[in-house]
């Protein structure tokens, strides 16, 4: 800790932490706010642990951060992390405060930090991570993140040259990070799996042309959106070859088979959903490069599970009521959920509760993102009813009509709480309640109302 | 009738593709051509009634300028002869200006068809609801961008609602004449930049606006005007009732006093 100001910031930050803990708060953010207020360049001043791993990207960064931290702790490392705090500068500052003593001496073996991709410009140059894991880059909130090219530029510009990048070879939006700066880059990927296609079924693919000759890329296998392995038919450009490749992941024996060079190792499969396989693989690669042995990683992973808060179901009689997270403003998250619903067997009702809760208070949500989301997946004979709920319900209705959903299958509910009264359940196998992070409370009320209706009906 | 959608691989941000999606329903007899980055645009050698270009990343703006720059004279001829309507949404508007000033002060020369230039201010993102007027109708829209546009010379641009009383979209290039006016007059929000309520560019053959996303679906009367202008007169629009229901709801919300625009 080089300056007196930084030291004062550290002491005040630690005192804030102590005070909040006495008050029973988790103290994951305010100590960082105090530190940054007193010393704006606190992140650069605070002493660094011997090891610092940052994780960023559009999706999966929380899961990967927690996996890396948990496996390290399981192997005896002392770790400071921002898992309970924010992933922007104050949350990072609070985690760094906890990683050093009152005198500023590093106390922990490692810092493992989830970093908001847009805020990474204010964090990475100062924290100077040993490793930066980038899970993927997709288009996300228009207001915050603009577009993937912008986020790519932010991360690419502000990642220190000495940082080793751990990148998703199957995501060309992020795989080219560090290319020009000359960072050491390690790639991970998943080999072709059942269900992969060669032609996109999604409306949005944010990496579709060759960066060298502009020719439309051809995908040897395409998983969703732009995730897959692409080659340019004109100049030979292609997705990078993965250094760590998942050859197989099997639900039967819960194994994740990872190939690295000549060696192959079976790790416990934490979750078989494809994006969680990517998350686990990213964590395995980071842990391997940190220096853990395969056995150590295996031991750490064996006790982990991915909390499935995004998908919960209740069965009443023969009808399943499923709540499924579908982040509003995020066409990729929404499309992934709609694709999941489409592929589930049986006759379904889908309830859309994705209108931003905060925008509705005294503004109007920009609804353009629904035209990037694959509402066409709901144009399916098995989807017998779609309830468009919330203040933008009439916009959803138009979107559904343009997607080809028959008009008679669409119901609009300006007040989401009216939805249970309109849900048809006769001859239906499942009702899916799709909700945004901001509408979870109202969605749970709707779900409860639907369950109540089913119970009364019985 | 032919509609050419330029570079949908990169010009596809923010739900802008909704406009082409809706136009396909509005113009069922029309031929829709999607031109990729390696193709020569159809309008270069053949008649096209409508060319649509929409939002893209700042990096791709520069790429598209490079692709269109050799075609500048052809584009200008089509504009001057009013044979083709150019519909530009989002930051596609900036491509027809004289230049784009980057964050570091350097310039990317644009097509130079109109006397205005854009100034990027990344990472400052400007988001706003826009309530505007167009030929007596109310337009509801949204803008989200890293840049604003400014006229190259301080002359009278559009009508008297200009806060600064500056700027005709000027004499910087010969094709820019006094027939140029703004496309929309903003009632809530801002226009081409925070100092003007004038928004977009309108000539007989160019409709350009910073508004982005499903502009046509959100504004049925404007779409009807556009379809009529293309000579494909229609009594009612596809999904007319539902589209108007969404429009009426949104217009009522936009019109509320004190609504938060950002």
C-alpha cells in the first residue's frame, strides 16, 4: 500500500465492514464504496494477493467465479471473493479490503473476482489479474451494454498484457480477445454434440462473417446463436482450436471427459445443461492453470452443485407448473428459454412476465429486444396458449402475431395478476411462467395463482 | 416492387430487423433482397424502390462506409432523381453525413451526401424515449447511441423549433439543397443532438432518423405514409388493430407529464 490516503481508505473500509457485520449485514459493497470515496485509485493501491483470477462475460460469470473459489477453498486455499457483493468497482474494492490485513499486507492466497464486463475498464487495469476468464459475449441490455463489439473493445483495451486469458473457442465474439496485444491465451471448447446444427435457427448471430475477407462463415457445428465452430470458405479463417476440449459429457455416469494434449481426464459433471458444461470447463481450465492437479479439481468439483434457481416446477395432478428465468432485455437469454420450452414434450401454456419492473414505474420500456428474441419458437402446435402479460403486453402480442402464433392462442393481461384467471389447463401438460429478474415477485404470485386454480379445479 | 436490405449480417442491432419483418407483411407482392457484405448492392445496376439500412456497431459503421464509399455517386444520383427511397434508422443516419469524429478526435470520412457530422462520445451512452411529430401524427420511439450529429455550417436547418437556430443540413456538398428538412420534430427527448429538437433528415428520397428498433411496427400511421409513398397503397395495415392498440397504449404513456425519458 503505497500512499497514506490509500491506507486511511483501507482502515475506514475495514471499520465499515466490522460495523456492518455487527449489524448483521453482509458488508459486501459499502466497505468498497467507502474505500473508493476516500481513495479513488484504491484498486490500484491495495496490495495484491499472490494469485488473482477475474471472471467476466455476458453469461455464466457468477457460476464460474463460485466454482473456482469453491474448489480452491476445498483444496486449502484462503480466498477472497465478491460472491455476495456487486461485480462493479465497489464490490471489487470490498473484496480486496478483505484480502489484506489492517496494515495492508496480503492475507489470502487468492482473490477470485466476478467482474461486470462493461465495468471491466475500471477494474482490470488496476487489479491486474493473473488470469482472466471470459465465458462468452452476447448482445445484452441495449442501454447498458450497447452491443458485443463495444464490450469486446472494452475488455480488449483494458486487459493488462501480462494477464493470461482463458477464452471460449466456440465463441468468436470473445475468442479474439488479446489477439493483438499478445496476451497468453488458452482456449476451451466442446466437441460436436447431438442437437448441433450447421444452419442457424436463431434470429440473432453476432458473429457471422469472416473478419479478414467478410465472407459469410460456415459452421461445422452450431449450438445456439453464434456458439459453435466456424470456418471461412474463402480464406481459411476459423475458430481457434481448443487447448482443452470436452469430448463427451454423459448424464448416465455424470462424467465430463476433458482432453488436453495427449491426456484425457474424467471430471464429475456438475450439471448437464450445455451452458453449465461450458461454465464447468472454464473453471477446470482456470484451476488447472493455477496449478491444481486433476485429482484436486475432481475432489473440489465432486461436492458442488449449480443452484437451479432459474428453473423450478410444481406438479398439480397431471399438470406441471414451471417457472423459468428469461432475462428481459436479453434476447439470448429469452431465446434460450423459449427454445427449452419448445423442446419440452407435451401441450403447453406459456406465460410471459418479462416487462421490466422498474421501467414501468414512470417510464416506458424500449421493447426492441423482443424482435431479436426467437418468439418463432412459440409458433408450435403444442403451444396451445400464450399469455402476454405486463404493460407491454400489446407489443408482445404483435410480436407473437409476426412470429406466426395464431391470434386465438394469444391472451393479453396488462395486469400480470389477471393471468391465472385466463390460463387454460384442460388437456395441458405444463404451464411455463417465464420471468425476468425484476419480475420474480409478481411471477411467483402468478405461479401461485395458477397452482391454486389447478388445485381448486381438481 | 423491390426492397433491398443492406448488410443484415451487421445491420441488425436493437430489433431493427423488425422493420423489414413488418414490411414483408405490408408489401406482400414485393421482392425482398438481402445484400451481404461481399455482394454488390442491387441498387447499383438495377431499380430498387426502397433501400433499408439500420443500426450497427461503431466498428461496422466504418466497414459499411468503406463498402458504400465507391458507390457514393450512384447513391447520390438515385437520391437526386428520386428513383429510390432510402430509409435509414439508428446510427445508419451518420453514414450519409460528411464525417464521424471518433473519441480520440480523429475522423472517419463518411459518404458526404449531407452537411452534418457525428461526434462520438464513447463510453457515454445516450438513451432516451422520443416523442415526436411528423405531418400531424405523433411518433413514439427510442434512441440509444454513443454519438450526436451536428450540422456542418450554422444555417437554418428545418423550422423554427430549432433551439439554437443553427444549421441547414448545409451546403457542404452540392446535393444538399434547401429542400432538406428534419424528418421529425421532437416533442419529448432530443433531436440530432441535445441542443435541437429537430430529428433526422428528410428529402423526397431519404428518410433518416436516429430512432431505432421496431419503428414501423410502433408507428402505424408513419408506416402507412411510407407504404403509400412507395405506391403500394393499402387500406389497413397487417395486424392493424393489434398494432394500433400497442401504439395507443404507448402514446398515452409517452404523453404523461413527468415521464422519465432515459
